[in-house]
């Protein structure tokens, strides 16, 4: 069994300090703006400020805290989203149901009707790999960023599983 976790690069100490200052500035500016807007739109300004704060929190969680965990055996590749240590199931790719694999662009062109699960991070250095697999009633494409060991394991397992 192989396991890999991919994430965006974490900020350095100086970048983290700058990020905290930017967050404080964004909250202060948003507070000032929505306080001024409260005179015109009333209580809706409070709701918009809460939505603004949620958007900032979502961006920060998505960019800095979220990662993907790939767990591969000889039969299945499990893809999970992780926020810190807590993992949430995203998909199981049964390797005997893989129809094709290659670059994401090629697989999207060959199978335009397939639903795409993108389990990649923008700042990850590994090359993306797209696996086209048959689900219960449709084709799906899982786009992942495996390291060399996981990529070799997956391709070897797919070749073995499709020979049977």
C-alpha cells in the first residue's frame, strides 16, 4: 500500500506574518466599507460582511490548509480531501475499471462527456496524471498528481488488472 499527500507550499515565517497582516487589513477594510454601506442598505450590510468574512476564510482554507491524500493498493486508488489531519472521502478508482490514462488535456479531449474529479494542487511540483475509469453508469476522469513511486505502482497495477 502506498500513500501520498499533496498540498500547496506552506508560507515561510515572514510570508505568514505578511499574510496575517493582509487578513487583518482585509477585515478592517471590509468592516469600514460595510459600516458605511449600513446607512444605505441597513441590516443587509451585516449579512454581506459575514459573507465577506466567510469568503476570506474559504480562500485561506482552500489555499493553505486543504490537501489531497492518495492511497493505492493493487486493486484501488482512494482519493481523499484533507483539512489538516481530517480526511474526507472523495472517490475510489478501481484499477480494473480504468479505461485509459494520460495527460489531463488528452483525456478531456478523448472523453468530453466524462465527469472530472480534479484532485490536484496548483503549487505541487508533480506532473498531473488523468485516469479515465468506468463508474456504475458513466465515465469519470480522476486528475491526480502522483510522485514517481505512486505513478509507477498505479500504472503497473492497471496493466495487471486489465490483463485479467
